[in-house]
């Protein structure tokens, strides 16, 4: 059985919402037809020429990558340069490519949370906030006897979450008044007469992105022909998303932690800045390239920053600030995303009772060779 390309893209959007991406990033469906039927999807870190040829040899219908195949603006699509050759090959073979980059890095449960879980980092929080999602308060007036069905519909649609609590609502009894006019079909009252009736005022909250869905769910079960409801902004509650995480690890030394990172991420080598005997308790981490996070990591009290692509001057700054660094490489810190995304898609299609073939690239590797 197959799924439309855009349906699979929607699954990834749920995992890594577009709103979480950096402004400079290029994410989403970058090549191909969103209406294409997909029976086999392959997940890879990059859509390199070798990966695309692997996809062709395995009759893959769609590729999902972490790094965007089109990142910098293209002035041409020539087959005598790497990007043009790969894009031309994808178009020729009708293989769409979808990329989830910084949105997956920043998402809850995304790249950096996976790294924290693997390395045993706990009580983690966002290292650098890049996006805040506001909340709305939804208020609706319901006749007595219908409050439970309305609350249930709204909460099932996503309302009522505060931290680790769900189904959070408030209700109070009051009196509503209205006069049904000609042409109406009132649930309570008579046309032309003012009606005073006891009603329940129900309040709950919801992320901005879910408000329309929650209102729609509420209207489907509300008995009134014309429903009175209000939506208010909430200034005290919001969801935060951002790059990197900072948390704690069971007391260890820099040298032991570096060896632990090597073992748990399956690396042959890595680079370290700092005294290997230094005690480590607080850890900042960012998959991929995180040299620009040296200052904020030190400011927030991290003993070490685990990341990749750390430059010479970033390392000098880190030493000056007393911050140790474990540079596990760009590929080394992000390759874990491939199996995670593949397993996520398998779980999603299983919920739909659809047999989609989900595979991972077997030839993707770190372009660097250490001698």
C-alpha cells in the first residue's frame, strides 16, 4: 500500500514543525511532486550523489534527509556541478526529497533531546531559545447537562494542557439571556421572547496553532444553533523551542565523558578542549555545528559543550572562558537522527494500518577520514 508524498511530509511536520526552523534555513519538500504515491521511503543524513544512486537501486520513491539538498540559493541547475547533477538525477527519476533541518534540531523530542537521552543528560532545558509559541484562553457558554461532552471534545482536540497536566479547565454557573429572532431554530426558548437560562461558563487554554481545531470540535457537539464563545490572549504561558540543550550528568571527568560519548555515539575518535581530569556536572550539547554556542554555554554555567564543527578560534574562546569542549563531529552527533526518524515513520504508518516500506541509507558516512 502507498501513501502520498505530502502525507509523509505531514508526519514529519508533526515531529518537527516548520515554525521551529531558523529564518535562514530551507526545509520541507525541496524536490518533487507532493502528490506522488510512495511505497518505499529512505531516510538519510544527506542526499548525496551516492545516496541518490542507492535510492534508485532500491526502488525508493521518496528520500527524507536532515540536511537540505538545496541550502544556498541556486543560480542554475547544471549537471557539471554537484548540486545540479543531484537535482537533475532526482527529477529524472521522480524521487521527491523532504528535509527537516533546524526545525528537527529545535523540536521537542528532536535531535538534541535524542542526544541527551543517549548520553544520560537529565533535567535539560533549551540552551538558546529561538521561538516562542503563544497560548490562547478559550471561553464557551454551555447549557447545563452539556458541559462534560463539550469539555471532552475540546480537550481531545488539544486543549487543557498545562505542563504535565492535561484536561485543565474551569467552570462556573451563571445566567445567559437571549431573544431568538425570526428564522431561528432555538434549542432553548421561543422566537421573539427574551429567554433567561442557566448556563455553564467553561474556560480552558490551548496553543495558538490548535485553536481553530478546538473550536471546530466544540461546535460539533454544542447544542446551540449560535454558540457564544470568546478567545483571549494569554501572556503568562507559552511553549519555547530552540537550539541545543543544557542539563546535568552524573559526576564524571572530561576524559571519561569523552570516552562515553565515543562509545555511545559509535565514534572512533573525537577532539577535546580542556583538562581531561576536570570534573563535569553540567553539560551543554548541540548536534551538528555548535561552535557559536561557546559563549552562551559558558554564561549558563556549563562545564563542557558537546557538539561538532568547532573552529580554532571557538576553541581558544572556550579555553579563555573555562569551558571544555568535546567535538564529536558534525556527522558523529547527527547520524543518530536517521534511525530515529525511520522508526518514527514506521510507528506513524502502523497507527494507520498501512504497510509502508521504510529503510535507511546503508552507505552514508562521514566525509572525513582521520589518519
